[in-house]
C-alpha cells in the first residue's frame, strides 16, 4: 500500500491524512448498525473511544448496551430529525456520520426491475443519506473537522462499464458519490470532511457467502476515514486507503 494515496490516473497527489489515534470525547452516528458492515464500523468506532449512536429500523435489533440505540428508518425524515435532536440533547455534539444503511435492489436489468424495487432502493440508498445529511450537517459544522463517510460501491463508478444488472443499486451508489462531491463543494470550506468509500465485495447478508472479503476487512477503510483530522483529504472516493476514479 503506498504511503501517499493517488488516484488511478496519477494526475493528482493526495496528501497523507492526519489521523486521530483516539476518538475519546467524539460522537458518531452510524446507520444500519445492527449487522454487517454497519455493526463492525460502529464496534470499531466504539473501540477507538467514540460515543456511538447506532441507528436501526427495529427495536428488536440487538446492539451492545454500551452503544446508544436509535430507531431510525432512513426513508423517514421525521425519524432522522428526531435522532439528530436526541444526539444533540444527549451528547451535545456530533463529529462523525456514517451513511451505511442500504439495500441491494433488483437483480435484472432496468426493464425487468419492478417499480417497487426502484422506489425502495433509491429511497434507502440515496434519498436516505441525503436526509441524514440534511438533519446532521448543522451539528457536524459546530466543530471543525466533522466527518461524513458515505458507504458506496465500485458498482456505482462512472468510469467503469455499468452493464451486468442491479440497475437501481448502481445508480443509487453513483448518486451517493454525487452527494459526496456536493457536500464537499458546499461545506468543505467550512471544515466538513466528506468522503465516499467502496468496502469491496464483503461477506454480509447482502454480499453473500461467496464474497472475497471479511466484514472486518470491509470495515477497515470506512473506520480509517472516520479518524481523519481537520485538514485531511476530502471529497474523494476511496478503497483500501487509495483514491478511486469516480
């Protein structure tokens, strides 16, 4: 792994990030935190000392007692707004948002994908993170170096062939990368550090048992991005600590 991340065209050198060794005193909000990547990222952030607010859609989803449990369906703006209020009222600050909640959508091509799958996938994977940011960015901007980490996918890369099924999932992740570039352009000069990340093909319920990466490996780079100090690189798409083309 190179010490200085570069994008795949080598047209731009990205400076090494300055990392927090500890997240003591910081507050993190992780969506889809009951299982898979979200749960592992939340566990990593807790291990680093962060006060973790874990968002799940159901009260039946079990999370560790040491985490704060929030009931949040990311398709519901009111639930997200209530969660942001609860975080502020409980912790008085917010430092990290991880937009992890997502679904896979339909398997076929666009012509065969159902309208219900299209609506549900876009609502969860793209509209949801937009609503989360709408309600949490004001809190993140209260302290220099607030971070948004958007869990995206290589399937959303505009620089690669987009054939092969999963149309709405692909488009939703391309849109999520667009949200990253928007947040960076709009709020980067105010100190917000926004990045997208591809965790790779991970053995989660969505990725399936044939995937080539463990959950721990998939969660490593998202966790690393959560450790970025003020002044670190922002507005990029990452995998394995290196910058990808959009």
